[in-house]
């Protein structure tokens, strides 16, 4: 014996040959030896493994080359990149530049990614493929995080020695536009396009689009070949592995035909695995496996299994996967948030436990003499992921919702509830799809959630749901009169007092609405005294805690989604770096590349006590440094480098820098005063804005000459030439 969430499970069916129907052909059972793959092994396919290896290798090499080997291997890689970019730059013509700029603008902006992402989101919501939606959103966010972290760790400026024609922002490696486009295209392929010819075609189209964007950015001198290569590897690998691992096509196929997402495809590899598992583990020679009765099943994939014999035998199978277990878990969480725990509804923590529970329940009902399917055991397809339960098949039976219901059928249905009560059991899912009629006799199926020693409330709900199911095909008056033969008025009253809303299975609620009659109210009218409704709200510390956790999650997630929705490619340009001192190089090189005409670049010469570097943001056309101070607050000092400045309202004053002209502008129009110092020089302009209450902004401005300095473009070029041994030049030849 073993134990599940709901009690002990008998494993006699695994210990000796099962008592199958007469004439069934039995094969020799095969024990899977240690190390042999299960019938349906879990894998990410060879291409996924190769992408993972390539991505890890490129990321590791990038970190090694541009951090530890910055002065050796890093220079060599930059020289190779420079050689390739020079050849591409030689091909530039005005027409080619316009074409590459159009390609970069069309494929490389954040708005393109947003349009594709929101289109994907809408389609997935409409088609109710929330699993794909979750995997896609998380994988794209992981790509975003990975590119930011890697770019901050590597800290690579834009390509040296070539003219940069396109727009850009932040560090060069990895190329963010290439990574984002790759990620969203892969997510679209694996969440929107069915597997097969269309997906293969889509892969070639996606490859072409990413390659075209990468080529455009290299021709424009924005990204180096290594930047594009690393970005593409990250953008493809993360969503590819996420979908193949967390939403494999075998379990979550992309399909646009009508049907429940709970139903798995039983053809192809899974179909072969089912046949092999039934033969090896139960000794059954399977001739045919096909879906059966899908309309009434939402928590498993029901199957009709034809077994060879003399004559051939038909068995019934229920295929369970981890997706069904997760659905049950979310369903029970939703019930607890809405109503609290009505009874012991602890979710299953493994698919094996779920199947064992139903196998156990079938044995219990069979021993109690209830007209339920005889259990024949279950088989394992993928350990802890997929299992198939095999039972008797009620040939010739039809659902209660389509059967003729007379007094004998009504008596059978009410007798089933009476036997459940006497055996100390509750079915917990009484609906027309789980009640079959054959030869004017009622049969009960789908016993996965049978509960031993249930609460009186649950037993009462079973009775009321059974009476409602019977009344759908007859009349409340007839059902009520027959029920009085087995149940007291008090028991019937208790059942209808406890039953409404969520306590009815969804199929039963749907059929009651279609009926156009309030059968529940009609049963109330038949009772001698209208009972007081039994509340189904159950408050507990656990329910309140779960509700607060969900609310907190929404408070965190919703602003993130809104922020991402309104974000443009000009917002997040932070370098996540503090290296902007006058002796630092990488950040200053990038700042100089932002304004290629500027002869001077600002730097932090001396950081006073109480000052903190808040952010360094760089994009083509602008470099931005902000600092916090302990006295004036956040972003009290902002320094910007641009090609030109607005001097309106500024007064020229003496400059402490002989090669610059200095201007001062003071704004006292608000409670928070600001003072702006403006330095103009050949090809550029630097503004230093100081903000503070009262005269604090002016005092901050007065000390700026010792806090900020300048480094010349020639000095930056000499530093690069010295590091590369003369193999790299900072600006293009002739500038």
C-alpha cells in the first residue's frame, strides 16, 4: 500500500495480472531496467541543446574577453570587428544608407517589438492559451534582464574608427534591438504558429528578419558583428528553451480548432508511447487508441482503447499530465480566494498522486457495490509528468443529458447518492457528463475527486446536484417524489440550502441556463418550508493571507506592464556604471561617441562627501550624468553633453576653462531654485544644472569647478591607440 493526500492506495493491480474481460489477449509484461528511457521521454530536442551550448559559450567568452581580457583578447576581438566593419562601411552609398536606416527603424525600434508583443498577447488571450502567454512574457523579460546585466558587466563602447550613422542607446554588447526582435519572433513562432510546415517556414522568415536587422546595424556602424552574434544567441535561446521545457508542443499544442486545452494529442510520439506503455506495464496488445467523449471532460484526456483478443476488448483510459495537475491547483486557489476552503481541497503536488487517488477511489466504489467502472491499473508515460489510467469501458452507454429518464433511472441516480452516503463517500463532481445510462440503468464515472469521510455539507451538495441533473430530463416534481423514498425532507432541504453557484459543476450550471427554467427555485417551492440558505463563505487567516499576496503581486506586476507599455527606446539608456571619472575610459569613450563633433567630454573630477552618482545615460546625440546629494536630494546635479545648447536667458561670465565659454542661468520662479552653468566649445556644449531650496543651487554651482572636469577628444583617442598598440583609432580617418 501507499498513501496519497486522501488516504491509502491499493496497488494489487501492479502486483499480479489484472482480471481483464474474458478473451482479452495478454502479452508478457516488461520491466524497464535502470537507465532505459521511459515510453515518452522529456527532452528539448537537439537544436535546443545546441542553442544552449552556443549561448552559454558566447556569454562566457564575452565576459572573459571584455572583463578579464579587456587589454588583450578584448582588443583583438575589437580589431577583427573593426576590419569587418570597415569593409561594410566601404560599401556605403546614400541609397544604401537610406535603405539600412529604414530597415533599422522598421525592425529595430521598441515600438516594433511592442506591436508584435501586444498582437501576440491579444491572440493568446482570445484563444485562451494562457500557458503560452505566461511562458512568452517571462522569457522575453528574462531576455531583457540578461541583455542589461551582460551589457553592464561587459561595458563595451560602440565600434571604433567608423562613422556611426544610425540611432543607438547604451552599451554596444549585446545589441539590444537584435536580442529583443529575436526573442519576440521566437515567442510568436512557438505560441502562435502550429508545429509543422508553417512553423518551419516561420523560422526561416524570422532568421531573415534578424539577419537583416543585424546587417543594417553593422553597415550603419552602430553594432559590431560580435555584438549582433551574442544578442541573437541570447534572444533565440531563452524563449526557445522556455517553450520547449515549460510548454512543449506534445503537451500544449498550438491549434486553432475548437476544443479544450486540457486535451492532449494522442497521435505521433505520444500515441506510440501509450501503446508501448500498455504492453510493457499491463501486458495489453493495443490495436487502437483514440479520443472519446472530449466534450464532457476538462481535467484529463479521455480515450477509447481497443485491445486485441478473441473477441477484441474495448477499455477506457484517462490520460493525465502535469498541466491537469496545475489546472486543478489554480482552480482550487481561485475557489479559496472567492469562498474560502469549503472542505479539505488540498491540491495534488504530483501527477502520480492524482492518478493514484482516482485508482484508489475506483476500488472503493467497486467494493461498495456502486455501478462504476472496474479499475485495471495505470501506466507511466513520463515519470512525474504523464500517466494513463485504464478502466472498464461502458459500451453502449450515453450521457444522462441525452438519455431518456424514467422512474427506474431516477431511482438509480438517487440510489447512487444513498450508497455513497452509506459508504462514507462523496463524489464531489456530479454532473450529466459523469452520469451514464445503459439499458435504463444509471452508471457513475469520473471519480478522481471522491472523498472519504466527507463533510455533511458535501454529502448534501451531492444529493442536490443529482436531483438537478435528473430534473433536466424529467421534472422536479417527479424527482422530488422519488427522492422522498430514500431521503427525508430535512436531508433534501439541506441539500438545496447548501447548493448554488460554485457548488454546482460548470456543465450543470450551463445546462440549467439553457433549460430556461430555474429548477433550483422550483425544488425550493416543492419543499414544505423554505430552508435558510447555508453560507458557503469560509473566512480564515490563510484565505486573507493568500488574498493579500495576490493583491501585492498585482500591485507589482501591473505598474511594470504599464511602464513597459509606455516606454520608448529613448528612456532606458542607463549604463549601470559608476566609472565616469576623468581617468576612466569605457564610459567616456561612449559619451564621446554620442556627440562625435564634441572636442571635450565632461567627467567627474572630484566627488565631494555626501554626493552619490545616480545614473549615467548615453544615447546618440546626448550623454547624461546625474548625482544625488545628502543636502539637496535626488538628481540635485545633472550634467549633459550635447552638440548645442539653448542660451536663452543665460548670461556670459568668465570661464575657468580657457578653451570654453561659460554662461550662467538662474531660475527662482518656484520654491525649488535651479542654477545652470553652460560651457560651449568646439563642436559641443555641456550643461550643469543644480537644483536646491533657496540659495543652495547657487552654492552648488559655485563649487562646480572642482567637482567636474573635461577630457579632450584627442586624449581619448591617444588612450585607445595606446591600449590597442596603434591598431585601433577612435574616430574615422579624416575626421
